[in-house]
């Protein structure tokens, strides 16, 4: 078996035919790239920073995906606390993704002469390595590009964003791990500062650090309250909007500008019942300070008041540990129907909110009633609630 493996490896390592010298023109000629910064130590330093940003982006993105669309086996295990959990993880996701853009540009500039190395492929193994790098670079660039446009809520492509973004994340992370494994000896040699100093390296790395810092500080304010004063380049200002909150999907877009005059909330359970808005207002009211945190990266806290969801279910005779299905008045949309696991239902911070920041909800914020719950993505804080069903 060992001899067969050795034979296979020898064949893969066998040099490929050398292309004719006449092809060595333009960037393929000797000495085409003269900057001293196209060297391994600079690439390794930038790779460390970029790898850290991509790892944070991947882990927080995975958290976001599981909170938004959990598999059945995980649904009952998702935590309702900390209440600001999704705000923190999704904020970090977008912050690290935006920071990865200048880092990726600097890293690619440092290593791009390798695209024109001669011969283009020295062996089958070398060709496979270059193919893996091509897949890695394409996946990373497409991931950060689509993620950036998602923060603007602009989707100029025919494929679904969320599912594509999720699988691209796995592809990019897998490609990164394979790349690190292949380049491990080179990375180890240049990890520390040993070796001959390269002119301009310190200035170049300082410039990249300044660029990353500037981009981060001027965009992170959409999710970090104490950086809000520097929020110059972010697509959202969380303190701007009706009733002090931004709105992703307006009542006009959802088709809920006109709510039936005889609107009644339906609660389906062992003892089903309905309530008018006036009857809801007569029930015990509770307050909770909770954020609306959206997948685009912005978040904003507000003071909500309304009826605890657990109280509504208790009145319907729901068994302990029941989950619910919430249906909106909106005519269509991927989140018109939302399911909420039991741990959120029983949390005292989970409300059927009737008021925000001391005023009745307006149409864009979900009048006559909406869901607000801790540690949940904004798309699952259902507006214009029509029915709550025990499941």
C-alpha cells in the first residue's frame, strides 16, 4: 500500500511540460514585479489579521443562521438570554466582514504576482494547489461582496442571498483551512520577525492598519452605541426613523397600511379566544427595554410595553413548554409566519407589544400589535400580528 501511495505521489509531483519561452511577456517576464513587499513575511502578517477577521465573521454568521433558521434538534436549545446576544454577534459579524475588505485587498496585492509565476503549473499537485487558491479567493471575495450589498439591502443577483451566503461561508472557511495546511511550513518560517528587514514593510502594514481602523470606526456605530457619533459610512443610522427606530419593511411594502376596523387577535390553543385592541390594552401591561437587531448589522434599543406572551398562552390553556406559531397580517413575505420555541415564549421579556417609547405603535412598526423578544433576529420580531397559535 505504501509503495502504491508513493508511486501516486511521484506521478502527481512529476513536472508538467514547460510552456514555450515566447509566452513570457508582460507580467510573465522576469522582474515584472519590483516591489520588495511582495514577499512571504508581509503576506503572513496580513494573513494572520485576515484569518482572524474571517474566523470571527464565520462563527458569528453561523450563530446568526442558527438563530434565524435553526434545525429541529437545536430549536429548543437556543438561549433567550443574554437579551442583547444577537445584537452583539450580528454586529461583530458585519464589523469583521467590513474590516476583512481592506485586509483582503492588501493581502491579494502582496501575493498577486504569484498569479503570473513561471511556469504556471510545475506539477499536478502544484496545479491542484493553485486551483484551491482560486476557489478560496473567489469564495472570500463573493462572500464579502454580497455581505456588503446586503447591508445596503441591495440584491442585484438572481440567487437567494441568505442560503448562498451561508454556503459560501463554509466554502471560504474550508478553503482557508486547506490553504493554511498546505502553507504551514512557509507560515511557520515567517511567523516571527526573524530575517532581513524589508524596506517599506512597516509603513505598508501601518497604512493597512489605519485603513482597517478608519473603516471600522466609521461603520461600527450602527451597532455599537458609543461609536454612533462616528457613524459616517455605515448604511444606517439607528437613531433615525419613525418613533426613534429604523424600519426595514414598511407597512406600505407589506400591504398592511389598512388594518380591518374589526381587527381581533386570535389565540389558538386548548381554550381558543380572540381579543380586540381595547381588550388587549385592559390586560396587565409590562415593559421591556430590548433592541431590534437586524441581519444587515444595525441595531437600536427601545422601550416596549404590552402583554406578556406567556400570559396570553396561559389564558388559552397552553401546556407548559409550548412553542407558538405567529402569523402576520401581511399578504406575503418569507417571514409572514414565524415559529418561536418555548424558551422564548416563557421568557418574561417576550411581549406582544402595543407601544414603543411611550407611544402606540405606528403602522411601520407593526400596529396594532407586534412581537418583541430577547436575543432574536429582527426578521423574527413579527409585526402586524393577526394570530398566535400554540404548537
